[in-house]
C-alpha cells in the first residue's frame, strides 16, 4: 500500500536560455511559494491518510522537508512510512551541429550540496541526520536499475513524441525527430519524459497510486484513449469537505495541528482498517464515493456500538487488521463496507473537526 509521490518533479521552469528546463537550474534550490506549499502539503497529508508508505526520490527530499517541516520528516522516515530512493535526474538540451539534442541527465554528486543547504536552513543536527539518511539510502541503492527505468521512460517519450499522433496533435508538436527538435517543442518533450518516468517508476515499484501533475492526466488520456478521472488523492478533498472537516493543509501550515495529530489518525485501528479497505477494494473510487456520499444510515444501536468500538480500538491497536474485520463482519453484516464512514465520522472528525481548530482558522481571517 504505497504511493509514488512524484509531483515535485513537475516544478520545472523555463530558463532564460529557453533550451533547458530544470527546477534545479545552476544547482540553486527552488524555494516553495506559499501557494505551492499549501498545494503540496494537501497532497502529502491526503497520501498519509490513504497509504501506508510514501515513496520519493532523493531529488525531492528537500522539498518534502520544507513542506512538512524537518521534525515531521524525521519522524515519518524513522517510522519507515517515508521511503527514499537514490535517484537524481533532470532534463536538458544540448546544441550539437546547430541542432537541439534531448539529454536525460543523472547526477551522482549532489549529497554534499544538499547537506550544506539543510545545515544552513535547519541546523547542524539536521544535517547530520540527512548525512545518515544518504548513507543508508546509497547503501541500499540499486542505482543502475533506476537508471534503466529512466532509460525506458525516455524511450517511451521518444515514441510518444514521434509517432503518437494523438499526443502530437494535443501538444501541437511540429518536430519530426527528437534528435533534431525545434525550440518550441522542447517543453513538450520534457513534460512527456517526466510523465513517462512517473508511469514507469510506479509500474516497477508496484505502487497503488502515483502523484503527478494534473496536466499529465491529459497525456494519459491521449496515450490510452481514456477519459481522465480524479485520483483518490484529489477526491479526498471532496470527502473531507462533505464531512465538514476543516482544511487540513491550512491547519498544518498555520501550526494548528502537527504531524503527531496525523500520525494519531494513522495509528488508530480504523486508520489502518481504512487503508486496508482501500487496498482490498483496489482503490475503487466510485465504490468509496457511493459509501461516503450515498447517504446510507444505520440503526441507533449500531451507532452506539460503533462509538464504543472506535474508542476501544483506538487504544488497542491495529496489528490485528484483517482478522479483526473478519470477526466484526460476523457480528455486523457487511461491516467492512461501513469502515470508510466510521473512519471519516468518528476518527477524522473527532481529531480534526473541533471547535478549537475551527476558531483558530477563523482567527486567521
């Protein structure tokens, strides 16, 4: 039950030269704006509510630290809920014989620069911790395999760029050859490569969800003749709003809640049951929406049972998982189908939908 969080990769910007797109242009860290911070924070929190593990690459490490805060990052990493893979890649173009040539660039000497930036921003102890993280990550690394995955992504991008007429039309691509590309089409080439890279990595890592940019969904539509749907990550905002749960990213950003509150929800028995339910139902968003927004009700007696069950199982914990759900199914018909409602109404609401949180948000206006 893991998610590949690849959304940071799409923060590339066009540089003055017009032929290189790199969020790390000239090695300078791309600081987050406040809207970006809230956007990514929302997506990370939703991932923590729906998946056991979040997978990132090392080129996203600083960004996720800035989004969550260093202590939150440390806690999730130590709990093995944040998995870091040693891979640093950026797209570029080189001029050769007066032609623009696409380059899939990998960097292997970035560790010292990252540690220095962490030291300047979060202090010496934080930089020592990151140094140990890199030591562990590189010792476990299968970097040659990861480079191979990137090579596959690049080959897929070549195919999209040169022979997929639907994608070519959608992106208004004029160049016939990726090795002889006009400057206007460089942006499309880079976005396609990032998109294919997300798909390839998600496939090899066998993740249940990939967090990429919204625009990439339309590439997927053109490539596979499918209508793009909202992801579970996107839909979570709708479900939280429907249950009158305050905006969690705003609560977190303004330090009204912290990572410990989110972990409290994750560690609750029904936090685990909910994530298990999502996986056992193959992350069927339509089924989840039917249950959460379908307006089904239960008897008063069952409601009292759920309240008692939620308070008790919040203390004993979730290691029982599927066995507990099986036993409860014997007592309450179709109990597993009630898990999403219990999680939202009696776990998320109890932790986040409080008068204190709402008053704190109102005070910000």
